[in-house]
C-alpha cells in the first residue's frame, strides 16, 4: 500500500465536526408505525406505484417501478397496509408517495431469497440483482447503480474506485460502515468489479480515518486486486472526478464522465447494499445516516428504514436541543435545507444535520474585494466571482461563457469568500437558467 496521502489541486479545509458521532456504533432505528415512500428517490424517471390503496404488502416487496432504463424500482420497508397514494413533500421536492401503515410483524416477501456466491454469478446476473434491488448511489447523488455498471461497449472500463472519503463535515455513516462491516464492503467491491469485468479496484479513504484505513486494509489483505489508498483530508476529496485524479492521475474532461477515462466510481455504502442484496436477497429498504449538529440532543448513527419521517428520527435522538435554525438532509456543504421535518428518509439520506439558530445564521454579504481566493481553491478551475456577478445581474448568456455547467456545487467558493458572497447559490441559479434555455431551444 502507498502510504503517502494523495489529493487534487484546490479545495478547502473546513472544520470536521465529526467528533460527536465518529465513535458511536450504528444503532438500528425504532420501528416506524407509518412509512411514506416516495416514487422518486433517484436521478432519472420516477417510478409508478404498482400497489393500490387497501393492498397488504410485505418487507422487500416491490411497490414502484418504471420501464425507463435510467430509473430504479422501489420496495416496501415494512409489512402492513397501503393507506394512501398521493403527492407529498419529500426532501427533494414533491413526489407521488405510497403511505403504508406497519402491522409491526415485519413479514418478509416470498421473493426475498439469497442470490448465491459472487464467484458463481455472471456479470449480467449481478447487474440484474442490483437493478431489481433498486440500488442507487448511497453518497447522496442517487444515480441508479445498474446504469453506472452498464457502460456502452466502446467505453472500456479498467478501474473501479470506492469512495470512502466522506469529506463532508459532520457525517460519519460511511466511516462507521467501514469499521463495522468491512468484509461486506470488500465483497460488494468484488461484485462491482465482476459486473464491469475489471481486475483493479481501489478504496479511497481520507487520512483523518486511520482506523478505517487499517481495518479495510486487513479486510482486503487476501485480495491482491484491491488496494486501499489513503487520501489527504481535504474537501471536496469525495467528488468522483477529484477522486479519480487523486488515485489514478487521470483527468476527466469538462462535460465528460468517469467512464470516458475507463473508471467507475461508487460509494462504500453502495458496495455494502450490493453485497447485502446478493447475500440475503433484500433490496434497498434501509440505510445508515448520521443524525448530528448543534441543534440535536443525542447525535447518533442510525440504520433507518426508508420512508421513516425526519420528525420521528429527530424525536428518537432526544429532539431539538435549542430552537432549530436549519435542518439539512446531508452535510452543510452539499446538503439540502428542509422547510419541514415532515418529510421521509429516502435512499439518498446520508445524514440529518440540525443546526441551532446561531450556527445557521448566514452573515450579510459585503462587496467582492476581488481577492481571487474562490478562483485559487475551485477544484474545477472556474472563476466563481464572475459567474456569480453575472448571475446576480440575470446576465445568464454572458455567464455561460465562464462554463458554469462544470460547477460541481461543492460550495468551496462560498466557504472561502471573506466577503461572504452567495457564490454557490447564484451559480446554481445560472446553471438552472442555462439548462432551461437549452431545453427550450
């Protein structure tokens, strides 16, 4: 193993804020009495409900599917009765939601059976298992995993990377997963490697997690095809293009995908979900999330059933410590602020961050002093100050010449700005306007 920590150009060093939960073992969350399962939890086409009000369902039963390739089926996380199917609030917007009242029995659907040993499964069988299990990227992006593992024949993949960086402040779910289930992560990586027919796999872990590096190295000791790579602790080290450059020195061109340089990147949580689907037959019906922040009484790492309301999870962690200033799904840099806690846990809920009023307060911006710090640290080599300035003036055509669509929305520019300018927020607006204009034309 190469002990020198690898990294990328640019980036920032925000405070970690991980001490509250990094030593806390994963606990199984309390059983929800009612689950609210959205039919859109992934990038791509939403699913349509294949159950109706009054139906009895079991754990792991498929309740939503789509004929589109870029989509992922959705399954029940409880056994019980379908009470409602209607559009409801979710952490990412409104979506058709199947509401199921749990009967508390947790009866498992008859279709749930172990799929056998990875060694005896073909690559097509592995991809089919992943698709049918509804597995999506567990790092937060929510891209259907079977699509990632089905590149066009002209794209020759030779490397698989698992992202164990978890560079987002506050979050420790991936860290705990690597400490507690290292063999399952390794087996999941082996399944991914077989699915894309490659002989080299890497797991990148930031060097602020030496225990995870040690445990994962031991777990991979007997597999010469897998290497654990220590990474410099720096944000956004977990972004897939930064990860690819740090580990392989390959540059993914602007507008291109990892497959264009022969690489597939997945999260360690995704690898674990794949191995679980193969080993037990259980689809993706629960996930680990970190519940933390200055506004929660008892921070925890919880294994939560998909569809459990945020309000119940917060209550299980002792409730709010003070008056909450902000509730965010994910971390403070790339997470999504919520306007209500009556939204359900979804496949992409890597954390629920509760900040008190003081920590959530956003300072009033001062004028730009053209210091260039946002340019120096941008991991994509953009000029955030100019994109932001043009966006705030609604000059989106002019902003487009600065390549805002390459922005990975990591928030490093906003973090480093001494004038506390709303750089990321205004760049997001520019991106949306430019994409909308392109669709119309």
